[in-house]
C-alpha cells in the first residue's frame, strides 16, 4: 500500500462496456453464434429439386410422458446409490463451501484491493493514528470496504472534527480531515491540556510550552467554559485583566485577575457580577485593587477581604 500526501488527486478509471446493438435479441445473438440467421415462420420452402425428408410419426403423448418419467426415476435412484456408496451413507461428507474460494479472495484476485491512500488536512493528527483507525489489514477489498464505520473511527480521534472517505477505483482511498481548533488551556492535576470549545481534550502540552489561550482549572471546567469565555469578551475591563477561571464544586466560577485580584462568582449569576464590576460606580473601582478577594456569591451582598499571603519556599521549609 502506498500513501499519497499533499492532496494529490487520483484519476478514476472506469472500465468501458462493449457496444451492443439495440436491435439485437437473444435469438439473433444465438443464431449469429451458430453462423446462421433467424428465419421467420413464413419463409419459403426448399426447392422441389432438393432432397426430400420423411416426417417421423409422432408417438402418443402418454407413451412419451412415461418414457421421461422412467428416465427421471432411473437417474434419481442412480444418483442416490452413487452418493451412498461414495460417502458411506452420508457419514463422510463435507461442506462444498469449504472447497470454494471466499468472495473476498475473488475480489482480491480481480485487482480490487486497496493499494493507495491519499491523506490530507491533518496537522496535529499523526498519520499512523489515521491508518490505524481505517484498519486497512482487515478492510477487505475496495468494494466491501465499510466507509461509514471507518469514518466514525477516524472522527473519534482527539483532533479530528470531521472526516470524509471516498473510494477511488480501481485501488485507492481518498481521506480528507478537518481538525478542531483549541480554545483554552486546561490545568488538571499539575498537567496542561489543550481543549476546544466543546470541552473536548485535544492533547497534552509539554511543561514550559507557552500558549496564548485562556487558562482554566478545576474538574468539569472544559465542558462549561465556553459560555463564560464568551461572556467575558463582552466586558473589556475584565477581559484585559483575565488570568484564569477556576471551576469550583462543579457549579460556580472563581476568576483570578491581574494584581492578585480574586472574584468569587455566584452560580448562574456571572452576567450580573460582570455588569457591576464594569460599572463606573464604587464597585467598578475594585478591578484596580491589589491582592483583594471580592465575594459576590450571596445575592445582594458584597464581601471584600485581603487575599491570603502566598506561601514562599522559606516559609514552607520553616
């Protein structure tokens, strides 16, 4: 099998059928194979000077039927006797299907096997992962290749958004992939992962990799982050100070902003809190504070307290 990259096109080869005479019939084809031409029932009789043929006397109908019936009974009894003698009464038979070639092998012998795969559109998805999902060793011939099942397996790969697979006769597949776009960086158990807008984890990142994407943390954050991030974009004062959004308890968010500012948001009350923090009133001035915790979890109540000191390496050793 040969892989073709770069989106090269494969020309389709269509076998051409032989041209048939539209006026031809089964009988005319039969006569032509015998070197004769069909004659109508009203054709002229042979000349009188030609040889004369004596007509055979037709035997009675019941006599002909009895002869055919006897012949059929004789052939049936002879076949049964031969089968019994050759197979010891049927105890030494074996399935005829085991002696015949499998349908897949017939298609393979006729040249309809998959020899080339054109793969395009992948950037972060490894070629080996795509080939493993297609499962060519068990795919059979080009005619029996299950396109729908292969496409479903390819689209299950982390980076793949959509995939299309087409047969290119006589012996090739064309695979086109559209990949997902990362929308955030998720920190989980000390590791960093790229996630898309649906919350799907795309891949892990090596330590120290610099990625300019919104940062998330907490269990369930990737699945719930898209609505929060779209809301933050509508408030530029909050967006320009944004550092990370932390999912707490699977039901609410805590924002970590620049200058050590922490804002605890109430469940499903993010829009109200953002509008208040972005207003020119007294509450809006809190965005310029340093090392402060603003608690907006309770409806109609605002709690402000200093941020706890950050533990340093010397303090932890003592």
